[in-house]
C-alpha cells in the first residue's frame, strides 16, 4: 500500500505515452491515474491514522542494507495534498492543452513528475530521496522547456543549473554522512546522532543537505530559478509546480533536520534558516511588487511564502513546526488556485501582463470572485486558511520572543496585499485595453472553472474547519520531534 501512489503514477505515465495518439483515451487514462493516486493516498493516510507509521523493506532486506519506505503522518498528509493538487492540475491541463502538447508527451512527463514527488514523500533513506529528486528534476525540466520558445529554454536552463548544483551538494552530503555513520536510512541516522552525538563529518553532511533542500524550496539565496522558470511554463503546470515542488524541499528539511536540530553541532543550523526565512519573505514580496507578468508576481510570492514556512521550522519548537505544516497545506491549495485563475485570466484577456489587461470584471465576474477569494487567503484575511496559517506562525514566534519575525511577517502581509491589488486593479477593475479574444467569447476553456471552484471550496473548508487540521499538524510536529522512530 505504501508504494501504491507511486506505482499508479508510473503505470499511468507509461500508458499515457503509449496512447498519446488517441486524444480521448489519453485524457481518460491520465484522469483515471490522478483519481487512482488520490484514492491510494487517502487510503494510506487512513492506515497511518489507525496503525501509526507504515514501513516497507523491499526484498525483506532490513535497513541499513535494503531499500526502505516509511510513511508517517507528515508524509501521509503531503501525499494527500499533492494528489489533490495533481488531480485539479490534470483537469486544468485538459482544458488548456492542444494536440501538439499531447503528442509531445506532456501527460507522461506530468505523471513521471508525480511519481518522483510521491517517491520523495515515501522514501525512508537519503540515497533514494536523491533518486526521486532527480526524477522530479528531469520531468519538470522537460515540462518547462517543452514549449520550445527561447524564453522557455532559457528559464529551463536556469532551473536545471541550480538543480544540478543542488544535486551535487546532495551527493556530497550523502558521502559525508555515509562515511560517518555507515548508513543512509533516515531513522538509523537519527538514532546514530542521538546515541553518538554530532561530529564534523555529520555536520558537514547536514549543511550540504540543507543547501540542496533550500534550492528545491526556493529559499533565499537559491530562489532565482523560480521567477525564471514559472513565467515561461504552461500556467496550469506552473500551478502544480507551485503546489508541491517547493513543498518537497520544505518536507525534506522537516524530515531530516527537526529530529536532530537540538544536538550539539546542529543547533546553529536553525538560526541560519531563521535569517534565510526572513530574507526570503521580504525579498520575495518586493520582487512580486516589481513584476508586471502575473506568473512572475506569483512566482516571487512563492518564495515569500516559503519564508513563512521555514520561519516556523527555524523556531525549533513544536508550535513552530505545527505552524509550518499548516502553512504548507494552506499554500498548496491557495497558490495552485491562484495560478489556475491566472491561466483563465490569460485565456480571457490574451496576455500574461497586468499592464496589457483590463475589463475582466464585467466579462468574467465569477473568475474575479474566485481570484479575489484566493488572494485574500494568501494575504491572511479571516476566516480563510491563510489567516490561521499566519496566526499559528505569529503565535509560535511570539512564544520565542522573536519580535523581528513578528514585525516582518506583518509587514510582508501588507506588501502582499499591495501586490494582489496590483493584479486586481490592472486585470479586473481598470477599463479593457483591447477587446476580449474571440476564443474567450466563444467560451473555450470555461469549464476550467471546475478545478478553480473545487480548490476554492477546499480553501474555505480549511479556514472554517481549521481546528481538526490544527490538531493534526500538532500531532505531526510531535511525531517529528520524536524522530519518527519505527
């Protein structure tokens, strides 16, 4: 059962490649694969809820010699969240992709990327985490570059360069850790460090891993790939990227760093992450204010929001970690929905640039309402999910008397409001710069409002029913603080 989401994605990727010449069959198989992966993820979450951490040793080879899979509460929550995003992303792509994209294997690459994401959330050892990172890198690189425009290739190149540097740092970290501990199994490494403490090799290895995960998280100063890649990627795919690719990096930081963060030699990593989180928050939102491309604005905002997540993690407390996990779930839904909304806005106005848009409120009031709803959640307006995510983060920071972090978080929220108003006023409120494209008046792609409305309902549900999710994230934090031991 642990490998079910991964295997479903793998089989779906193969099937969609084989039937890519039959559009109806291709789309049906792809959608069925996404639904199946979501169902498997939900079943796995229920098993973890009932029976605790689920583990699997391939070939009955026990750690540290065999390949291990381990799914605790955090991994189960992330599997469900990423499956929801993937399903809605699949629906959005079916509204946007033409035959040319289908024949190039877009759906196959999408499901291979999902396989990498599911593998990263499920694996129990560092080397296989590296392998799943590479699966994600290869698939997402081709998804960015596939449009074959000069800007797409340039964006993909920047993304690939930073990702390769991340991979090198990851391998160096693995080498130091294996040379020190003789194992790459995550639980064994936690037990080793608690038994024998830290030494130079282990500390160097952890620092290399933190660098690798920071690149994938788009944390300062490694975030430049995101505003380069997202604006040149198909908007629905960029929404999926924003939904869970950066969360894989934050998840890895939580999984690897939290259980050993208080040990001698590791305790300095959290203050470093605290500083990087604050810089990511402010520089990300300033970058968003400076952009005219809607996807560029949202890309910089992702860096800013990752700063909120890592801020909670860097506090090193149960409250901070719970806030981090809650914020990850909130951001998965909200940022994906904003990208989906921008995809419809682009289709309706014929441009990605705020300055070239206008007049959409009269033409598409439901779209305007959905965008405003998601933007308000991103800003942190009660009672939406973003409000509770920021409240939990601020409470955790106040508990540790981190006044600078509190002030920074409030200031960034205000700047986020300004950047969202920039899009709203430019795209919906001001008069139209030109007439709407003919294809929009004919209603092409309007059924893409379906995933938008589904995601909006989920955002509202998280906001109104925040208490059960908050209780769940507190249990996740407790499990991580205990090391997630088998």
